[in-house]
């Protein structure tokens, strides 16, 4: 796919677009800025509520039934009450006085709060912990949606006021509203930290790579404007496609990484051609025909691989797919339009504002002696080097054999001290397992009439009996409130919300307790949602669809690489090498986060699993991103082979020539990903560590050792064409 250097050959589409940009540089630069401004304006002017994601499985069906009610949702808050010193709740008059005061305070605001439950009400023992030391007060925060925040604030003020009047007791609040707010606040804080940390870090690396303020600023400018335009467009697209805060962090991460990488590949090649004596226009033409095509090929590979997320059938992945495809597509567009226009406008001024003692050395591109020496040593003993390094990578991957997919509960996601609501939920979980994150059973009548009634309430008594005699799978207090025509029943589950014990409790509720409670009521339908059911159903669907997604990615990557390099063996080798680096990253995730190693260093507490969506997401993203380096290096090797170099010499020379830019790009991408390890949420730490390590291994072990070993062993067979006719590309005229 890469052109031979034949001055008479017709330019490809990439070279034609880049050539137009260099000739009409002001139009290209102005057009890019106009695109960014229009995207930002479109986002700013977009009003109204965005699309909502529907959770997969039974949990999603349950939530849809509640969302269909005009009266709003069921939002329940809980307040744990305990003494400053150990003692039985029933024997402490101060605790009883606190409960009476809190219940009275809450009931003074019936417009904001309803369905208050406490140890002093009917069946009050259900609101006392099994160890007898703590009490619980529960209540619903009323709607409608436009008044909900005011009502939640009113309830919070009531709890705060009672705490002030009873300093001898502790009141800890956690529930649907407070925990949701804690997660949202944590995501916002993490995003701000990632933005403020990644940009300076990236700039420092770019300064070290290019040795010039102007040269370092260009990739950063392209990346920042790409990300800004993407988020503007996502504000508009979000009206129809669900997009959440977690996806924003990933789009930011991917956008900064590929935006800088693509600019780096382009700028480095221009410098090489200028050092070789070509003028700016000729250097840009050759760069567009070589590095430009490699950028477009790798960008298309990333985007098409990302489409594999849609095969999961999970709503939240739709917004993530759109966001990442948009940001990669805009990065590719910028690299072949505004970037060559900027370089043409600046000319040799791109290397001005050099860094003292560094600039002169870094502005002259050189082949890497170190990686050239490594590649030469590997090429001399390819079997020994390749097999030994492959065995090492397989050993790194072995912990992944015991990988346990399990989402972090909200009590395990954020570290202690990060959120008062999450800390309260942890204490509440010990005294009243599942109370703050209870299962939500949504019950409706098949004939469309209101579900609440005496018969249904009587049937719910069966759940209370099962909770009392169920060995801890179902817990108290079980509550029920009408929401429109449906009845929402809260059933606390045993276990740690998302662990195997909680999954067993969920199965007991779905498969035994609910069928037994409603076996005499065939006109009743029910579905279970909640913070145990949703991640359980999510993980089940993702796991079931993973073979389809992976098959799509592997087949697609194979076809794209065949079209790019006109070879059968290159795609097979590329896929195997990618699988090695991804497997090693999986092994590291399991060893660190699942097994609990490096907890103190990375600032997390292991909950015994790895987030369910992460391995599949990493597979897709890394498979696409690794093609950046792979296509770039192989393009350099193929250029030299087409120029007449023997296969092994082409490998050594191609790796030495590309090592500088690949190492720089990998360092930047690793730095951007590593920033996420410093964030508070354990999901972001997993994402950052897994991606950073995979990129680092990919750019060093895989591309520096395994790739040259494989290419040296294959020799001429590496470029074996899909059909004999394509082999005639290597002719004397093309050398």
C-alpha cells in the first residue's frame, strides 16, 4: 500500500489531500479552526436532556418499567445511627431519642420526604442490626424531577440538624442520591486532575523529544483542538446516543494519545526529509505518501476495531464507540490537513525557540543506535531471542488465567476518605449488609392497573419470612413504595454488593424467593434491578458477546493488514504479537488489582476482581492503537525492502530509523495513560495501568525484539503476496 518512490507515479488520496493543504495553507488552517469553533458552538447551543442508556438484561427491563412512570423514580436514603461507644441499641435511651428526633424532623417536610421507616415504627426490629448495636432510619426522597435536588437537600439538612442536637450519637447517611452524587463528583474531580496533569506532562515529553517549543507545541495544539471539537460534537450527538462521564475520561485519554502520536509520526518524517536535503514542499509530499498513509491506515484500523464494541449490544458502549471513533477520525483528519498546512507555513521556523543544550541535538533526526544494535543482535539469533522473549511474555500473562470479572462496588471504587457518603456506606454495609445498595424489585400488573394492593402486600410477607430464615442471603429492612402504577420493593442482599456472595443472594431472590412469593398471583410480573443486578447482568452480556467481538476484530485486522501490506504472513504475525502484549497486560491487571499487589504504592484496596468491561475494552483499543507502531515500523521496513535491501538488513535499518519516533510516541502515550493510575477511582487505575503497560511492552519488547525476530525468521516470505501478481512491485525501477 505504501508507494514506491517514483516521481512519475500518481499521488494517492492521502498525498493529494495533504498536497492541497500545503498549497492552500491558510484555507486549511482556517477550515480546521472553523470546524473546531462550529463543533464547540454546536455543543454549547445544544439544549434539552440527553439520551439515557438502558442497562442490559433483567435489570434494564426493570428500570425501563420505572422510567415509564410519570411520577418519577424511587430514590431511597438511609441513615445509620449508633452510639459513640459500643452498646446495645435497645438499651440506649440516647439513641432512641435521636431516632425520634430524626423521624419527627423528616416528617415535618412531607413535601420532600415520604415512607419513613425506623426502629420505633411497626416491625421496628427489622431496622436494628443483627448485632443489636446500630439502628437505621430509611426514607424516600420525593419528586418530581425538577424539585428533586431541593427535596434531597431538605432531607440532608434535617439529618445535619439532628446530628448537631445529638453530638453523643453518630448519624451516617448513604443511599441512592448521596452515593450517585459521590460517584459523579469523583468522576468530575478525576477528569479535572487528568486534564491538568496530562497536558503539562505531555508538553515536557514533547520538549524533550523535539528540543523546540514550536515543534513541541504543534502536536499538542492538534491534539487539544481535536479533543475540544470531539466533545463539542458529542454534546450534540448525546441527544440521541447515551454518553456518560466515564466515557468522557476514555475519549480524553484516547484523543490526546492518538492526536499527539499521529502528529509525531508526521513531523519526524518531515525532519528526516529536510535533513536529507529536500525542500519543504518535497519533504511534505514524501511524508504524506509514507507517514501520512501509515497514519490513515492505523487510524482507520483503530476506528473500525472500535465498532466491535457495538456487537456487545450494551447501550453505554454506543456513546463510547461514537466518542472514540470521532476523536480518532478527527485526529486523522487533522494530521493530513491542518498539520501539513502548519508545517508548510512555518517551514524551517518550526525548529525555532530551541531548548538550550538540547535543541540542536534533538532537531536533527538520527537512527537509534541502541535499537538498531538490538535489532541486529536479534536478527543474528532470531530463534533464541524470539522464543525466550515470547516465553517471558507468556509467563507475564499467566495470572490472567485466573482472571475474575467483577465490577467494583461503590464502597470499593473510591479510597477511604475520598467521599463521606461512600465512607458511610462502608460502615452501613457492615451493620446492615445491602441496605444502602438494595436490590430493586419492580412489580407491575399485567392488566396495566396499579400494582399496589392488599393481596400484593400480603405476598410480600413471604419475602420477610425468607429474609428471617434464609441464612443471610436476603436481609432487612425490606421496604415497598408505589411509583406510579408499579411497586418498587427494596430487598437488601448479603455479600459485598458485587462479589460472588452477592451474586448468589441475587440468584436466591430471582430464582426462589420471588417465584415463591408470587406463585399464587399469575397476573403479576416482576424484574430485579439494583447495584448488584445491573453489574451482574452487564457482565453476563459482555461475556456472552466477547467471542463475537473478538472474532470481528481479529478478522477485520487481518483483512486490513493484508490490504495494507499485500502479504499473508504479516497480518498473522501482527495478530499474534498483539495478543502477546495484551495477554501480558491482562496478567499484570490480575496480579496487581485482583491479587492485591502494590496496594500501598498505587493507593487502592483490592476487592478481588477486575472490572468486567475492561478486558474487552482493552482488547479493542490496544489492538487498534498498537497498529500505530506496527504499521509505522513495517512501513519503514517495507520501504527499504522495496528499495533493494536484503530482508534482514531492511528489518534492522527500518527499526533503527523508526525507533526514535516510536519510542517518543510510546513514552507520550504511556505518560497519558499513567496519569489515570493517579486518579481516585479503582476503575481508572486499572484502565491506566493496563493500557500504559501494554503500550510500553508493545513499543519495546514486541516491536524491539519479537517483531525483528519474526521478520528475520520469515525473510522474503514475510512479504508473500495474497496472489502472485502483486509480487511484481519489487522491480529495479522501484528500488
